DNA sequence: GACAATACCAAGCAAGCGCTTGGTTTGTAA
DNA sequence: TTACAAACCAAGCGCTTGCTTGGTATTGTC
C-alpha cells in the first residue's frame, strides 16, 4: 500500500482527520503555528485567524487549546506509525529494514508531517500529564518497530552498541535534523541524508 | 586546569556569575524552572519566589524576563566552551579528542549545567531574534572545536560520513539524552554512555 | 557616623490570555 | 416549508502576565 492509500485508510477509520475538512485544516495550521512560535506563544486568536473564524468558535470543535495540541500529536503518531509499518514490511533484510526506518523517520520529520513532528518533539512539556500518558502509549507501538529491527541486527553482530541506546541516539539525531536540514538549498537529498546516517552507523552505502 | 579552576577563572573575568552570589543563584534557579516548566510557563513571580524576593525586585537585576533567559544561555555556553577546550587539549590522538568531546558534552548536558543546557536546546525559540544572533556567535567557537577534530578523523579515514553531518547528528543525539538518561538508576555510567556513543560511530571501546 | 549606592518591598497598571455566553447563520433532510 | 442541529459570530468576563512606580532597608566607603 502506498502513502496516499495509507492516509486514506486512516481517514475512513476516523483515526486521522481529513486535511480537506474543517478539523483537518485547523490541525494543520495549528501544527505550523505551534512549530513556528511555540504552543504557549500561539494564542487561540492566532489559531482562529489562521482558518478564518472567530476565536470563540474554536471551542465548538475542541474543548480546550490543549486538546488541539494533543490532537496534532495523536494524529501524527497514528499516521507515521502506519507509514513506518509499511516501510519495514517492504524491506527484506534487517539492514534494509533499518534503512527504511531511518528514511521514513527523516521523511516524517522533514516532509509533509514535519510541522507536527517538530511539535511532538519540542512541545511535549506543554501537554498535561494525563495527555502525555495517552500519547506515550501510542508511541510504544512505533518504538517497538525500531527495537525489533535493531535487536535483530545486534544478534547478527552488525551493531556494536546496545539497541536501546542506539534507538534513543537516533531519535535525537533524526529529530534534530528539523533544525538544520534544508533540502531545497544545499543539495543533500533525503536519500543522501539517509546514506549519511547509515554510514555514520558503520553500514556501507549501497551502490 | 581542572574544572573548578576553569569556573573560577571565568568568574573573576566576569564572564560567568558566581553561583554563590545573588545573580548567580537566580540564574541557576531560572535554568531549573525554565527546564522544568518551559520559559513561557515560568512567570517572573515564580522566578522571584525561587530566590525569595518580590517579583518587581527582579527588574533591578535584569531589564526584562528575556534578558534572564539570554543570560542563562550565554553563561552556559561560555563555561562549556572553556571546559571543552581544556578537554580537547588534554587528549592526544584525534580519536581520544573526539571521545573527550563526547564525554564533555554528555557531562554538560547531564551534570551540573544540565538544566541550562536543556534550556539552550528547548527554549531557543523564546529568544528574540537579536539575542539569538548574539548567542549563535558564541556557539561558533564551540562548534569549531568539534569540526576540527571530526575533520582530522575524516582525513585519516576513520570516519565514513561527512563531518558537518556527523556533528549535527551528534548534537541531536547527545542533547536528547537529557530526556531519557538517568545515571542514578539503571547502571549506565557517563563513561559507559560515552563508550556506547563511540561504539555506535564504529570506534572500538578501549580496554 | 555621614552618605551614597545598592538591593529590595508593596502596590498596582495596562495588556493579553483562555474561555463563556447568547444569539444568528448555514446546511440537511423530511 | 418546516424543523433541527451544526457552525459560527460579537462581545466580553475574570484572571494572569510582564513590568513600573515610589518609597524603604541594607550595605560599603571615607
């Protein structure tokens, strides 16, 4: 299943909002604003203005400002978990599975869902503890994908370091690309960047 | 020169505030609060209460709340640049220099200056653009330390990936440890963690 | 012991915040 | 046409925010 199909499937299951609908458009604008200005500095008036309604009207769709932040995070994780799962299944060797994961995460961070992924990383503390717990459970599925692949590589001695540590290091390293990676100017493509990450981990770049 | 001596030297040059003084104590508490609650969620009343004065009295020491954030960042960079410089000079081979840098950065993030380093990473956007520019200039010195060492390793073919990319990946990976690394419970020491990072990069762990 | 300079307090202002309220428009289906 | 819910507006409430102001202790210096 390709990327648009996966998105479509999630929309029809009501797990992700349709980007064309009112709710989806708001979440997209919210992600952009939260990334650019931070959650706290973004006012409900900013959010409302971004989709062309009055600030009070927001509360017809969401009970609170925090619920908007949570929705951004939850829907992003749902989408990216599905995309990652597909990417892993398509690859055949453990090394190619790892490459697929790295590539997919780089894409989620620097591509279409980039704004929302940045929010997930940098606005985490703005979530209430109750919401944090909910979101963390969703992340577990996502993370187990990584740990399975890294664990297999470790067994085959293709990895010198501990899988848990490597995953956490990669989380930081890949997330951080959002602060500096600009594919448009400078030449390094997403595939090129993926190669660099694999090379850093000691895996040869395929010809 | 050891760590306390370096700190003392910076204090006497007025580049870093004495932690025992009023200003230094405030900056320390500010770093802690900013890390725990975020800059925006921390009020000047919180800051004042943490050092036992009235909120208005803060503005005798700092012109604005943002100036406090900036001071936290500037002083942290000054201190850690000095510590890194010393660490690199002491090591003799390029590989050992890299290890010294990794170890020093992990220590700065997870040790005494950890609160302030976390602020530097996560509250960056809360700085005004003018302040960001100032702080960025200070970071350049710091970063050139890394690029020199990584560049040398690259020339000696001990590094497969591009030094600029590796440094940026390491920035993310090492910063991110602040979100998960808890030395007290779990066993992995700072040296052990440093070994893991080096292993991940394909460098053998010294016996 | 006089006298600045420094450090602080008590009170509060103006602006901006998230959110509520009561009422109006719009879409949908019988 | 009627009925009704969903979507939205206009206005503003109550509270918190960063910061100011005018005055009072505290400290260091000769």
